[in-house]
C-alpha cells in the first residue's frame, strides 16, 4: 500500500502517540479507528428533519401551544 506524509506539529504527533491503544498500533490503524468513531458519532447527530421538528415545536411554544405538566397529569389521571 503506498503511503503518504501528513505534516503536523510536534504537539499533534505527540497527541497521536498518546491516542494509540498500544505502542505497535500503526497510524493507519489509529486513523481508521478515529474515523469509525467519528462516523458512529455522526449517526447520533440530529438530522435536518429533527432540526425542523424542533424549530416547529419552539414556534408552537412561542405561540402558547403547549400543555403544562399539571394539565397533562390531569388529562392522564395522574393527579
């Protein structure tokens, strides 16, 4: 596999060394592990639809379209 050189500061290289799971872990393995972790975290981010739903809810609250906790307890017989 052809390699490449990625310029970075000494501090960044030291941080990469610290992020290794074990001393013999290659930078390729480290980068793949970090990329997979980021992709997994991205799956947990809010989607555009989620953001639109949140904005719609906030707008509804601003217009007074909400029920208080007491109203919900009464509605569901939890009082």
